[in-house]
């Protein structure tokens, strides 16, 4: 039996669920590691007496690292395997979080956050692809939606404990916590995370048949005498040529524009919401609470995506989330000075912005052939984050030049409208065409 086909067509088995669960925990850790700076910033700004522009650079450091890491390091997963790639990234993320706790100046902290961001950005693509490849075709949208709660849930839990950690250990406490938890998940991944079946079949690294049969044993399928036939011709061609040729090139363009716009709005909402509401109320704790509400909204958005995926195409749901997000941002902007109402609207902002990230993670892996999937998804993430690098910095300059917080939310509402249009155009490229990425690559 071809285990690859069995994974796609048969009901999901225990090992598949374990792989998804590990990846869910990985995204929870990632969620905390990525956004920890947003929760620390209001406290650190007081301790180090930082201005708005300095805070903007600090918030952008991790995003900068993630963008570069996604572009340069994600494609390595197509060469060395998803599992090994995840383990290497987790090792360096643990180091980066530990170093962040030792920073004695804003310069050092920016460097350490950028270093950790390099491997966070590279990790996301491999984890995302692993979940997609171990999900059945029937349940992939639902599984990816559930998996998508990991990022906002992890960040929300981190935000909820940040105040206690800072009170007990100073601003360094959250970074120490992040290093310890990331190290624990690293150990779990070493012992329990399986390699990608599609990587083994399409790339055929040394020992591929042995690894394939070990996974077959864990799934309860018969062992094979030889690997199944590779389906893709992409392994013999450069990733760049495959990803940017023919219909895949058009899909890549629409996907990247949509994801970049959503990522810009996402990082604005997650990095600046705590600080802006803290300034508006004079209460840093209120800012942290708003940040937590944004992240909890992301959990609801991901679950909504999972539920709707049983009835609608995931790309259509993603488009609807973008347009709903524009409405949510405008509503939040118009009620920014009402703290009680603003907290509940922050939940809606998070449902669309953070839930939208989960949606793009769900729709992107199936676009690309397995042999270049790490590069395709990684470059999408990298492009989005490289564009989003400017978001916290730009917001800092806009506020310093006299923009009102409400106006910044209205600006990013417009950005989400562009994301919705691009996602709709992406879905249109599938009209009358096969959903198979291998078929699309063969036409290039």
C-alpha cells in the first residue's frame, strides 16, 4: 500500500493526530516567541525610557529576522527534510530567547530578537507543511483551522502570564520562560515528530525506504519493498522556475500580495494594540489585556475557519475573513476611546487578522508540488514578513508625526480590502482547472 495515498484518502490515524498535536504545540511556542516583545514593550519602554520610534524598531526586529529566515532558510527543508529542519530551527530559537534575556541595551535586544526571528521564520513553513501533509484530503481544511489556533492561543497564554513573569523576574522573565518552553518542545520533537512522507518519496534521501517503513509501522500499514513512484517532475527543476512559471506563477503572485497585506495588518494589530490602548488609558495592564483579546479572537477565527471548511472552499473563507477584517478594523478605530467596548472589538480584530494567518497557512501548501513546497510556502511567508517589517516602524513614525491611533487602524482596514481582492483572484485561477499542484507544475 502507498502510505502517501493512504494518508490522503483514509481516515486519520493516531500517529497523524500525534504529528498534528506536536505541530500545534510548536505553533503555540512560536506564537509566544514572536509576540512576546509586544507584551514586554510597554514595560520596557518605561524602564529604558524609549520613544515611539525606538519601540517601533524593537517591535520590528523579530519580524525582520523572520522575513529573512523564511526566504533564506525555509527552502533547506526541501533538501534536508522537514523533521531535521524543525529540530535545527528550534535549537537556535531556544538560544535566541535565552540571549534576549541577557540584553543590556536596545541595540543588543534588537540583534538577539532578529537572530531568534531568523529561525522562527524558517520553522513556520516546515511545521505548516507537516500538518498539511499528514492530514487527509477530506479533513485538511478542518485540521489546518484547528492547528491555526496554536499561534494565537500560545501568544494569548504568554500575554496572560507576562505580567506575573515581569513582576517576579523583571522584563527578562518572559524571555526566560520562552527559552525554557521552547527547549522542552525541542526534546519532544526529537523523539516524536515524524519525517514528511512526501519528502521521502519525492526527494529520496539516503535511508528514505527505512524511514518510510518506520512511518508505515507507526501508522499500521504494511511495509514496502521499494518506495512508491515519485509523482512530481519538480524535483529535477529549480524551485524558482517551478514556482514562478505558468499558472503557478499567477497563483504565487496573488497569494503573496494577499498574504503580505494581511501580514502587515496582523503585525500592526498585534504589536501596537497593547501599546496604543495603554497610552490611551494610562494603564499598561489594559494594553496587555487588549493584546490578549486580539489573540483570543485569533483562536475563535481559526476555529471558525475550521468549521466553515467543511462547507466552503478554504480560499473562499479566507477571502471573506479579509473583508470582515476591514470592517472590524474600522469599527475598532471608531470606538478606540471607549476602553470597555474597544476590548470586545479587539476580539473581532483578532478573529480576522490572526484567524486570517491560520487561513493562509491552510491554503498555501496545496498550491505547490511536494518537492518545492518548503521553498514555496517559505518564500510566501518571507515575502509577507519582509513587507511587514516596515509596519511597526511606519506606525511609530506616523504616530510621532501627529497621526491619531484611529487613523492607523483605518489605514490597515484598506490594506485588508486589497488582501481580500487578491485572494479572490487566487481562487479564480482554479476555475476549470485541477486542484493538483503536480498538474499545474507539469503545464509550466
